[in-house]
């Protein structure tokens, strides 16, 4: 396990450091962890990181009542629409903050309400969340074609920077 503090610092550049305290250091493996402990997949059969090798993968940790998550969803859904035919795979990992968010029916309704068409993994036991050592909603992890976590962003903002990174990763051989 290696820290990705440099990735986190890069993700935070350009944000208002005075507006929010810097997040605690997060340790995740540089190789993207597998989706684990998923209770249900929405919009897709179960996926694995192994089968997604050769694709650029955006993993978006969210929950449907988080206002910050709701504000990021239009950007995430647009990236899916814009880049899915170029090799981007967006996977939402719905990890509940409150007990009622564990309901598959509630998650399914939210997916419809927000017009999410990409795969969503329901991570009620925080197994995938913990595999990534994630601590935030929303959190974006970009994984390159070799299966390595190469970019992270926590919270709202930096949409242009994230999209530029997606385009750069898609252009790589």
C-alpha cells in the first residue's frame, strides 16, 4: 500500500484551502481495488476491475441524499454520455450515509430521478468504500487503462480539471 497524498494534493490545488480544512491523509493502493461486498448492481451485471482493464474507469462514491453528491451528478452523467464510446466506464458506488439509503428500492428511485444510466454498485456494507480507504462523499477516483488509480477528487468543483484528465487518459495507448 502506498499513499496517494501527491494525488490528493494535486486534486486540491485550485480549491479554496481557506474555505475547508485539508482532508486527512488517505491511503489507497495504487492498483485500483476490486468492487467488493456489493449487495446489488443497478443498470449493469456485476463488474470487476479486471474485466475493465484497457478502459478508463471513473469510480464515483456518492449517496442520493448528499447535496454535494447531487450537485456533482450532472457532471458525472455528462462525462458518461460524452466519453462512453471512447472507452470511459463510469461506475457509481452508492454508499449510504443513513439507514434508509440502504434500501435497493430507494436507490433505484434515485437512479431514475437523477437519470443515471451508468452502472451503480450498492455498497451497503462499505466494503468497496473501505477497499479504497475512502472518507468522503462525493469522491471521484480515475483509473487508467492499466488499472492504476491516477487521480482523485473529493467534494464539488474542479470539473474542468477532472474532464481534462479523463481526456488525457483516454488518449493514452
